[in-house]
């Protein structure tokens, strides 16, 4: 079973959001990195990009597939994890520690539409 962390929010597209104040750290889940295999490239958005929940904000490419990154929240990108440009495999080492973008949340009520850890575990078992 893939690792799932309590206290985070999860999207059906296998992204997570770790909320700190008005900011959300968005990345892919352990389940997603496991399904993708060895990550070789992460396509990052630009700082100051406005993103909408449900829209693509980049992509993750592995040796076997490419997958769009779907934002679980709306807001402004305030930081990107630049370490992933040179070492995208960090996502495989620890998907939760190696978030992809930090977003200034524009609508925290969107978090209510996401799954908690228990719901996400059940979702992944289907």
C-alpha cells in the first residue's frame, strides 16, 4: 500500500495539498509516483502564474508515461520546487517531502471538495 499522510488533502487525480495558513503545498502522492515509475522530468509553472482548481499546471514524465498535474486548488503560484528541475527523481524518493508548487490559496472552501487520508486510501484501493 502506498504511503498516505494524515492531515493533507487529496484529489482524485492523485495530487495532495498540505495547507499552512493561506498557502498550500501541492505535489503528487506516493501512489502516483509509484504508478508512474522513475520520474525523469517535472514541468513546472512560473511563479506568479494564476491557477484554477481542476486545471493543468504542469506535468510529470517518467520512463513509462507522462501525466498532467491537475491543481486541486485555485490561487497564485508563489514558489516552485526548483530542486526538481535538476533532480526530478526526488519525487520518487519521497513524494510528500518534495512538493511541486506553493500556492497562495484564493478560495479555502475548495479544500472541502478534496478527500482526507482515510477517503483517499479507500479511493486508491478501488
